[in-house]
C-alpha cells in the first residue's frame, strides 16, 4: 500500500488463483478526523487488512476523509465517480452523510455497499438494486434493547442525536419497548456537554436510561454521567459501548448491557481468524465497525471471484448470494438488500486491564428490518 495523495491510499493485493482480467477500483469515504475518527479508522483498517490478506492484486482502494461533513462527502463522492472512476463505493459511518451521498451514487449506476449507516429511508420504498447494506438497518440494535428494557424495566428515559440514525434509534427502541417513557429527547450531533440532559434524567423518576450516542458523543456522555452521581442504570446499542470507545469511557461502562450483531467472542472460525489478525496487525481489539467493514470487504471479494464488476447484473447477483464466511456466522440478504441476522445482548466486562464485551443472550434470531415489506425489489 502506498500514499498516492493527501487522504488517499492505493492498495493492491489478493485471491491468488482467481486473478481478475481488469483492475477494480473501490472508493472508500469514511470519517478519519474529528470526534468520529475512531469509527472510520476501524472501517478503513479492517477493509484494507481484508484485501491485503486476500492477496488480490487487482484491487485499488481510493480512501478519503469526509470529516463527518455531508457537503464534503458529496464532493468526494462526485470526484470518485467522475475523476477517479471507481467501480464500487463504501465506507460511510454516519446516516446523514449516507443520505447525502447514496441516492445520487446509486442513480449513477455505482454499487454502494454500506459497512455501517443504515437509514430507514433507504430500506423501504426507496430501496435500490445498487444499494447493499452489509451492517444492519438502523433500527435493529435499538429494537433489541427495546425488548431487553421491556423485560427488565418499567420507566425508561431515552435519548439520541437529532439526525436520521438517532430518529431510527428511538423508533426502533419504542417498537419493542412496552413500558412507560420517563422522557424522550434529541441532542445535537457532535454535542459534548450533557449537563442539562443528565439533570433531566435525574429529575425524571426513570428506572433506566437508553441512549444512542456514537463515538465522541457517547464518551462525553458516559464520563459526565459517571461524575454526576446519578445511579440510574444505562443501556444502549453496541455503538455506545463499542471497542473503539470503551478505553475512553473507562470503568463507568462495566456491567452495561448493549446490543450488536457481532462480538469478539462469537464462536465461529471466521470470527476467530478476524479478531486474531486485526489484533496482531493493529495492536488493539476490533470494534463492531471493524467487523462490519471486514465482512463488507470479504463479500466484495467473494462476488469478484464469480462475476466482473463491469457486468452490473451478474455482480449484483453475486453480492446477493452473500457467499462468504461472515464473522457473524449466519448471514443473508433480505429482499431489500439488508441483512437477515442474529442480534445479541452483550455486557461490558474487563479482561485483565482491557474493557470489552461478551455475549450474554440472543435478542433476535434471523432478524429482518421493519421496512423490507415496503421495498418493491
């Protein structure tokens, strides 16, 4: 791999016996700076490592930093399509950026594969044959925690950022939660001071708190919550307690329950190889973002072994087969090109000096999203 321009990498490596007739250029737009950088770094690192380990010398990666800014992501996407002439695109973390980039990208007959963002607006009536989500639909992890809260609490306070994924989050939670709501608020995207929200929680009479605050937002909230002395138990989706944020949150996260489609202790060979390879290469445990990106890369590699990316119909069919070893175990696509997969409940634990997660139960088996019924595909 070599640096070919500021913020852009070229990676060439892959599948020994199945060399491709022509190079494949993949554009990766992700967040590599600012408060959400840890998420994008994990997406980038896992994707690059998967391609390197495959040995496929016909793949070139063009990687750029969106700075978590929709307008910048749009500019980068157009450059990748028009100037770089990428064959595929992936990488976006944030749903507001996905909504700014994906519809126009797929309309230009570029296949986009999401390693994270899964806004509801792209899962139902506006689904598209060129859009594949390899991660989840935004509501899914939150639905699992709604079910968990319904079984364990009666009066939950819920909060999330005011952007598409935040709205999907609370919608998903409420879809399965049957108790009372002590409060429901939307915070600002990128917010770092949660004193007002914590004061509301303290005064609400809640017996639990559900929050979705990914990246730096979740770190700031958990630190301030721990310092506030409020002892109401918290829970959230895996994003709020992912491996990339746990070191910064610290022991305040111990015992917290969260949901995800992946965990490093999932007992399958593909996952064991992934965790070992990622830790050996980068000296840290992978996050759910890294796992999703690894699967995205390996899905692409499997499709490339069956069809040319230039033959869009054949390549889409090869992607749809999902004929790869997912770190999540069983994995398939629904009619709307979103996953059908298990969702687990995890608990934050400490292994030696390292905070991490372990699975304590299965919330859903072979779970589909609520919007697939509206997709005409």
